């Protein structure tokens, strides 16, 4: 393991925020994938509740019901792969600031729906991260209103039955993306220093083995934002974990899941409620087996909320819901996985034997 973080960076990780970030991003713009079968991707996305934004012979762009021009991009590729994600800059001159960072591309004009400009960067773990500004917003599509819910102590709904419409969930927007990395500390420090993100919560491993997951939100000062926009899981390989899309409420989540089930798609885990972030969740697998999440009723924090820390275990991911499926966090051992672990332990990463043992203990293995 090579630890290249200086004392100031380690102090920033402990605080969960950088002292003087390059810029402060305001949102997550999109996720990008390579897909071998764009027709199958479109069918799944339609059943999931996304809307067509633009399509060519070799690329598919999808939007939600909100005003973002697109939030999901798929380009034709030989194999399914995660290609990166985009973050939204607060102002045009932020692009000049990030363009000055090491390895950044020049500012370029975007050709995707909504136009705008972007700078393309590479995170320490090799993931492509775009910083975008100036995308033209689109007219939001009408969503059904939130359900009026009666409780034991308040009954605002009277003389009206509760009948939400069946069909695909109406996806409002892209909420967060989750990645696994063996460069956890370096990628986390890079996100804090480059983009002004704040760690909402750490989930930590036993025996002082360090963070298992860091949940990062944007810093909009007194304006509350999602509990996390990017989440980083520590691991022995670089991988995409999932992207999450917000829907109206629990009924949208459940009825959307029923529609996906009837259309023959595979539920990965759900329905349940997370602990950190508090979201109601329902995970599905797309035609290539990649995870994608519907969520509703998530926490929102402003910049004054300090970073929290809780123990990580297989029971710390959900307050209620079905048991965690064996393949959701795969703890089996294969020759390929053994090689990845050996490579991570021997190579230039911050993955350690102590972290490996901590993960095994946390997952009850």
C-alpha cells in the first residue's frame, strides 16, 4: 500500500470536507454506460420509468420527468461497462478552474441533449468525471401528485379512496451514484478538494480498519441537499455499484416495481428503507445485470450538519426490508477475486490486509 496523502488531506478526511476546494458542484448531472444492446437497454429503461431524450444508431440518452435534458447515457459497446458520471458546476468560470487541474481536458462543447460545456477529468482510480455547465433545461413532464396519507393522528384524506395508477414509476431525476474503489482515501480526498463535496456519513469497519463507505453530498450552504450524491465503498477492485433515481413516494416505488416484475425484469433487493440517507429503496438489475435503484423519501441536509460515523455490517444498510441477498454484496471467493485481492494488497492502493479482515468480520464471514 502507498499512502500519498499529506497531513492536511488526512485532517480534511477526518472533518469530512476540504478547507479550500477548487469549486463547489451543485448536483449530479448524468451517468454514462457502454451497452452492447441498446434496444434491450431502452426497453428496460422505459419499464423503469425513464423517458427518451435522444437516440441515434449508436447512442441512447434518457431523461426523467424533471427539467434535466438527460440523466442516463448509453453508447454502443462490445461489452457492458460503466463509463463515468457528470457533476454540475455552479457557474461558467468554474469550468476554467477545473480545467487547470492536473490531467483535465480543455473546455469542450457538449453534443448531448441540452448542449452546454464541460471539462473531463480522471479520478485517481481511473473513473471519468465530467464537470458540466450551461445545459439548457427542458420542460418538466407532469407527474402525479404525492399521495395524501392518513396517519393514526391525522386524517387529511376524507371521502376519497387511495388508488395510485399502475404502470412504470415516474422517475423525477438521477439522485446518486455508488462506486467501489481500492483507492478509497485518494478518491475521497480528490472529490473533497476538487468539487467541495461534504461527507455526510462514514460507515466504519471494526477494529479501526477504516471506512467501508463514505456518503458525500454537495455543499449548497444553507440550502438542503440529498444526503448523498456520490457514495464510495472501499474494496479490492474498481467497480460500479449502482445508480439511483428518485420517484414520488412509496406507492410509486411499489407499483413501479410490480410493473418491472410483470415485464420479466429481476429484482435485486427491496423493498426496504436504508439507514443512512433514510431512502425507501428498490433495486433492480438491467439486461446486463447492472444494478439500478428506485428511491423515495430521502434525507436532505444543509452544510451545517457535521459528518457522522456509524459501524458497518451487513445489517447496517437497511432499517427494514428483505434480508440482504447473497449476490448483492458478493462475499464468495473465486480465483478471479483472489487475484484481485492479491493485486490490491501488493499494488499501489490503500486496500490493506487489516481492511480485508475488517470487511470479512463486518459481513459475518
